[in-house]
C-alpha cells in the first residue's frame, strides 16, 4: 500500500494530511500547539482519533508512545549510536534504519523490510512517500513514521 504524507506549510502546530496512492485524503494528523512534549493525534476523515502519539518527557533518548483507543501499542525509542540514527519499536518489535538526513529509511520486522519511506523533493511543504507491506498494521506503521518525522524536525530546531 502506498501513502503520501503532506505537511501543510503555513499552519500553527503540526498538520499533516495522509493520502492514498490515488490522491484521496485518508487520514489527518493534528499536533497540539501548547503542550509539554510533542503530541500528535491521528484522525480519520470523520475526526475520530485512531492513534495518539506522545513524547516521553524525562528520558535520556527521544522516546514516544503510540496509543490506540487508550491502550499503548508501541514505544519508539531512538537508539544510542555515534554515527547513525537507529530506532527501536517496542511492542511489535520492529526497528528502523536508513539515511535519515536524506529522509530515506525503512521499517523492519526481523530481517524483512515491512515499509519504506522516502522524501518527495521539490514539493510545496514536506511530502513523504510511504510504501507499507499489506500484511502490516497500517495505523501503527504510519504512527512510527510520524514519530521519526517529529524527532527529525526537533533535531532541525
């Protein structure tokens, strides 16, 4: 399944639209402006929350929780490395590797690649192409990509 995340350029806080391969809007992401730590709400088109992402404040490395319907389903932790970035996704036991500076990375389940992310260059605002294996939980995979984007945007600040 292919999806596109398109960040709105002139917005207060984080706002993303997520489109399917046909260009149809499927999901919307809304960030909280005045909060301690980064908080994102993944919403369906009816405005119903289907995932909530929150940053753990007092952790040595960037750590985020992903919750669905009030239950934590995953924790994304940026691993301690010197020369490259890596992330662990506790819960589904995935990991993320790639060239984060070029915005090219992939999610893995053991040695199997389950999703790939690449930045779309020369677009108005940030846009990412996400290709997710049909057998993988779509909402969890999209949430992990949103976490990594949040960490990278904080690194840019």
